[in-house]
């Protein structure tokens, strides 16, 4: 008696060698039938002996291909149709494409072995890949994922590649970007002005020679160009800072391998796990040795390991074993990814180019992650993660959420799956705005979204460019979402805890509040399903000069200190505030129009200024990071920050900072007492909310929670007080997570209407 089953598999199951895998296990279990890619995933029909069918179903979920992620397997009884053999059928295109697009993958062990084998046809070939590895999102121009729809369409396969591509038993079966040195693209080494570029392996050797001489070489990677130089060559690093106009912001370093990485940083098991994970992100890790000027004034390096074949080949050819690898751009511009653009953008910056011929369909920066007190935390979610699903939401309509204006990402929800885009950047930059629009077009066409059904979510800030952009987009309905509710909702969405009533604590830089003031120190109570009510907040201060207050900690300080009676002379030692402070204070005291703010970010800046960070910051979050590092070196009891009439009053806390500073207490202790003071007041606030409103789950999100010390202290105090503590893990707690939170809130606005 023959058994038959119809099986549907969903998840990341296309373009990852899933059909050949099904083919192999069907044959191994002696079954006939077929497998086909369909719009929602993979459909399978198997028939044969009962034991074979059972074996097949076990194998299906036991050892899927490494790059596949199965989210759902649906098995139904079927009628046997007398198939003796198993076949792989062509792709079905009858319904909307909701199959997931895989993120880009690092080169796999099998391909690495071939890359290093002189007898292999792809020996030292920088575009080697297979179904288990290689580019995906960065080469896909449209769906379905077939070679003709990728940036490889210009290179017809030769007989070797074609045979492997067509052989179900081969690991390159339907590997869309498959290529070899005979038929595929190459890398070229180009020096500005020189006529004939060098191609192939000699190009890589030339690049290595240039790096050895201290040159800055632009290297085309997976999602864009990097600028590379020898990380131990102080003169080269100094040149890079000068030419990139990047004064102090740390550069990422690519280490040849884990052993080399261990020589400069303290790596625990979890950090190494992140370094080796499929996304191959830049991972922040404590310094163990110094590399001059690479990451000044910080105790961490941003480290990564090779992920594209070209990186392995550079090291193989003898490149310095620690390379600065920073996005190729001038500061604040987006990373260059088109060849012509890279040439002009990097004129006067790069001494030479190691340019690959395969075009990049869209810019995808390196991701940034770290091991935090509550587990891995993603700080920039991009290559290797995007456009993967970050959450599931119970919404039938398609949703598009446009994110915030800083650290922008865009989220699309299709069939309840929330796909978060790559990191796009700050929308005040014209290149980022173009990338933003391109990403929206990409996601809308890839997932074939019907704008007549579309639910469009955007930030509530009337001045955001993402908000103006939303006004011009067609949609069935538009929802303006308050920034800090979106931060809290991003955590809830990740967890799928839609109904849970929580205390949501959002400590952040700036976001537009319900009352038109600038929020950033908010405590909410509620659930995603029922909505979040603002229950408590930081005592309002002034935001003198608007956004400029975020660049000058002393200017932020004026807005807070104007509310206090302090008689300390802050333009004298030990404070020595520059004249900008006095001017800002005059503005604040004059009653001239200033914004009102509850920003926790500006409170951290204020304390940084009081402890000595009185200059302009040169990258976002710099003063707060400085303060955190200072605090890590001290031990102290918390400063008081009482809860008065629904407000967390910062005045006693700042008084204590000023008094202790005048008493010459160590700055590290003061910084520590401040961090502990914030953590303790949050615990008291949460206890009060638990008593009055009855929730024992605390959600922590917003850019300020990138501060590990604050997160650790707060989480420890909350846990000790019997609270459950949740924070982000799939999307960043900073504004990179806003689009997911917006999508979640919009989805539930729709739920409540229905
Ligand atoms: Zn491979
Ligand atoms: Fe924010």
C-alpha cells in the first residue's frame, strides 16, 4: 500500500539549496514525487512506502541546508499518483511572491576549500559561491529569484557552470549567482590615472602590495565599497581620517581570522559566536591592545571577520592581518556601491581601487552588533540580516512603515511577516533619501504590494522628511505613530507579546511628543493591542537651539541648569564651560522661544559636560559613550532622582553632580552615581506603576539603552524587584528599530477597527 503526502514548507527556503536537498532526501528514502518553488515557499509531493515517507518527513526538518530557515511545515494526506521517480519542477508564478528573500551569506566551507585548491576550476576566484553561500539581497533586482533577475544576468554561464547549475545532486544546483573564471566577472586593480587595469589574481596581489606600502585601497565588497588600509600603520590610518573628514569616530577592523582578533580584543564565547554568525557583523569588543588612531578615546574595537571571497583572497595574498575596513564615503555620505559613483566620490580619498565587475543591486552596509547584558544586541541591522523577517504580526493587509529620519530603516509587512530593510542612514543626506525611496520601491515591487490595501505608518513628527514623503504616497490608510511608543512596540513585536500589559520605558535622544514638545524620557503603560498611555516622564527642560543642542553638550546643559538655582560658576574650573554655555543660558533665561524637552539623551549630555566633555561632539552619541566609559571605572551609591507629580525630577541629581565635582570627587565615581541614580529611579517608577496599574513586565528601548552599563544596572534592579525585563534583540533599540514598532502599532490600529 503506497502512502502519499503533500507538504508545504515556508521560511527562507528559496535560493538556499532547498530543492536539491529535498531531492536528495526523497531519493534516499526511496520516494517518487516532485518539489517546486512556489510564491509562498516550497511545495512537495512525495509517495512511496510508509517507512520511507516517515523517514523523509524526519529528514526534512532534521538537517535542512545551513542557509535555510524553516518557519512552518504543513503536511497533508494526498492521493498517490503512481510516480516512481522524484523530480525538481520549474518555479510556479501563479500567486503573489511572499517567499522570503534571503540575506547575503558569507562564503561557505566547501567554497573556501575550492578557493584554496590549485586543482579546482574556481581556484582563487573571488566570485565563487553556491546554494549555501554568497550574495542574495545585494544582487536581486526583482523576484522571483532567478539568474535573469539578478545582477549576474550579463554573464552567460559556460558549460562547467551550466552543468553544475542544472544538476540536482550538485550544491550549485540553481545557485543563481554561480560563475567561474572562464565565464564570470573578475576583480580589477586600478590606480587613478593609469590606463590599463590589472585583472584576476595579479590584481589582488597588486592591492596587497599597495596596502603594504601604506596606501588606502577601495575594495568592492558585497553591499558596497570599503576603504582599506593597514590597521597597524599609524600614518595610513591618519591619512584615512584626514581624507575622509572623520575626526574621532572609530573605524571598523577586519581581522584575518579569530586567532588574530583575539590578540587585540577580549573575546568571550558569545562575542566569538557573533563574529562567526552568518551575518558576519562588526562586533564591538573590549580592547586588549592598542592600534593607534583606529578607535581613539574608546575602550572597544569594532571587529569583523572576512566574509566575501575577496577578503579571504586578500589575506591569502599576504595583506596585513588587521585591516581597517570602513565604508567608502566621506563622513555622513552613504557608502558608495556603484562603480562610477565610487570613482567620483572617492576621488582624492582612495589611492587605488580593487573593483569587482559584478554590480551591486542595492547598498547594504555592514551590520553592527555586540553582546549586551541581556544577550546579543544589534546596533545597526543591515548586511546579513536584511531583509529578513524580524517579527510576525496578526495583520492581513500589507503594511509599510517608513521609520524615523535618523538611522532610517523601512519595514514591510506581507502576510503577517514583518521584513525590516537594511540600514539606510540619516535622511538629511540626499544620497540616503534616494536610498530610502529606492528601498521603498524595491520592497513594494518585490512583494507585489497593492497600494489600495496598504496601511502606511510614519513618525508623528510633522517636520520629518519621512513624514512629508508619506504624504505623497498612495495608501488605503495612513497612521502617524509617536516615536517612543514605536520604540516600545518594536520590542513587543519581536516577542509577539501583543496582548501583554507592560511598563514601557523609552529613554532616547529626541522624538516628537503628543503635546508637540520633544520627548525622550517616557514611561508608558499598556499593550500593543490596547495602546500605550504615557504614565510618567522626565521633568521637562529646555532644548536651547533645537537640534544644535545635541551637538554641544554644554548647550544641552544650559537647558537643564536654567531650571535650577545653582550658584556654581560653570565657566570657571573645574567646569570651564566655553562661552557657548553662557549664551545658551541667556537664551534659556530670557524666556525666548525654546523647545521644551524630556530627552534623557540630553540629560546624559548635561552630565558629560559637567564632568569635562565640554567640546562639540564629532559623532552621534559621543558624549554619552564617553560618560559610560568613565562610569565603568568607578563605584558609587546612586544619586537621588525623586518622582514628583508624575515627573522624574533631575534637579537633586544634577545638584549632587555639581556639589561632588566642586568637592573634587573622582569623575568616574560621579558618573557611576549618575548611572545608578537613573537605574534606581526607573525601578522606583516601575514599582509605583506596578502598584497603581498592575504590570510586572518592563520593556526597555530607545537609543539611550545602547548604554550597556545603564542597561545592566536597570535590568539587575528590575529583576531584583520581581520584574520581567525585555529589550530589543532582533532590531536595534535606537531609531533603526522605529519602523518595526510603527508597523506593529499600525497593524493593531487596524485590528481595533476591524
Ligand atoms: Zn559555497
Ligand atoms: Fe528614538
